C-alpha cells in the first residue's frame, strides 16, 4: 500500500502513497491500527459533518457496549484533560461548551490581539536578522504562537517557557500507537499544566483581567457556566491546537517555498492571505483525524459497522484531483481552495481566524521591505511523528 507512518521516507513525502490509496478505493482497511483509511476529499469532507461519527463514543455508550477497552488507569490525567476539551466533546456537551467559549473568544478578541501579533512577529524576525539567520523553527515559528496564546490567556511572561514543552508532550498522545514512555510524559505534562492553570484561574476569580481566562470565568447562559475542568481543557486545547498548527504551517510552508523559488519570488504582501491557505493545503500540518463510527455507515461499496474507527486523511484529501485542479502544484494565488486543514462541521477549528492572523504576520514580517531574502542553509530533517507532521529544524540565512 505504501502507507507507513513509521517510515521516515513516507513521513518526508506521503503524497505518492496517498495517490495510490485514492486509486485503490474509498475506504481501505489498515490492519496496523485497526482503522479504515479514508483518502478522498468528498468522503473526508462529508464524514467530518456526519453525526453518525464522533470524536468520542462515551456520550452514548460505555467502553464495554462499544466493544473497546478502557484506557489504563495510569493514563487518567491525560484523558480527563483531553475528554473535556472541545476537540473530543460531542453534543449536547460540545454545543454548550463551544457556545460559552465563543462568548469569550470572539472575533473582536482576535482583532484586539492583532497589534501584539504584528509586533511580536517583527521582533522575532528582527532577532533572526540580527543573528544573520538561524533555525526558523525555534527563533520565529515556535515563539510567536506560544507568546500570542500566552498573551490571550494572561500567562505571565516569566511562565511562558513552560508552555511549549507541556504542549509537545501532551500532543505526543495524538500519534498512532503511542508507546508507554510517550504516555508517561503526556500524563506528567497533563498533571503539571492542569495544576498551573488551576492556580491561574483561582487568581483570576479574585482579580479578573482582560484576558481569556477571565472571560471564560464570566461566560454563562441559561444552561450554566463552564466547569473548572472545562476551562482548563479549553486553555490547553487553545495552546496545543493553535500552536502546533501554526508552527508546522510556518516551517512546512517555508520549506515548500524554498523548493518552489518561482512562487517565492512572486509572493508579496497582497497575496499573503491566499498564500497562507495554499501553504496549509499543500502540506497540511494535521495529516490524519480519527473518528469513531457510532452507527453503521456506508462509504462507496464498503459497510463500516458501529464500533469501528475511521482515519480521515486530510493530507490526501487536500491533494485530491477530484476537487483541486493541479493538486500537486503549489499555487499561491489559488482562489478556489476549500482545504480541510481546519476541519469541518461542529469541530471546525475555533482558532482558525487567529491562526491565519499569526501566519500572515509571520510570513509578512519575513517578506517585508528591508528584510533581505531568506536562503536555505541545508535540507531539513522531518520530526518523528506523522499525525502532526512538521520539520525538526529549518536552518536559514539572509
């Protein structure tokens, strides 16, 4: 099949294997993880909106009823954190929490952050310029979204160095077949991050500010308020989801631009908004999204029963020639571009406007007048991990 998420060559370029998968069918059984792979755009898009699938099944079934084993008791801190986040909740809990979070995380909130985002991007690029170059990942791509989310949540500057390691260790659990050491690190990070946020929430209850945590505390409607665990899980999700996507779109995007010098030469500030979406489509940071089958579904001629799990292949869907003209070409002015990198349906990424704002600021600062063109120092290495796919480093000079 060619689909091998643990093979470094596949991770470096999964797109030929995706082409083979699309040619082989609409739903393909993959024994290694016991999942059905779904590679076509139309199917992935439809299933993201199909309520017969869910990120969890526990709102309808017990583990035993669903034919699945409960997670090991030692993993509980991670699952408590994860299961109470918008990413894994299903209705009616999802609708309630998303409505309350949306009261605090408004478009106006994002717009108010815009000057800070632009300033931070300019400062980080200024540092890279002063050094004559360096690792774009660690100097610009990682610090920007972490600083923005920290600013949004009201995390004091002295504590911000804690956030990135916690995020990386928790996100290790989203890979396929994580080992016990990965789980141990994720549990430890879940405990530490939750304890930190619990203290921060207690401080904001006493002295509210203009930050998102204060807004989450204040958010309520006729159905009540967010629980403390829901607030903690929301804050962690905003960091993990927003940070990982923005970091990897930045470095994967620059690596794509270096391999397409004619596209890089044509890029200017007026094209940034369409360019950012095209970079997300061309090499999406989230390659695979898992859903549980809550009621029998049919994909083409294949009946997939309740209790099965599907793996929606975002990376394949975003290169599907049935939906995108010249899908393997990088086209920074592509205007018909309904990529699935932010998901779809009720789980569509709440932070999409903020992610786009950060990416536009980051690329804009590196392409600004007076900043010399970037040049690649050496071909980058890909980080271990396939579901959240990104580079280990991206060394550049001016």
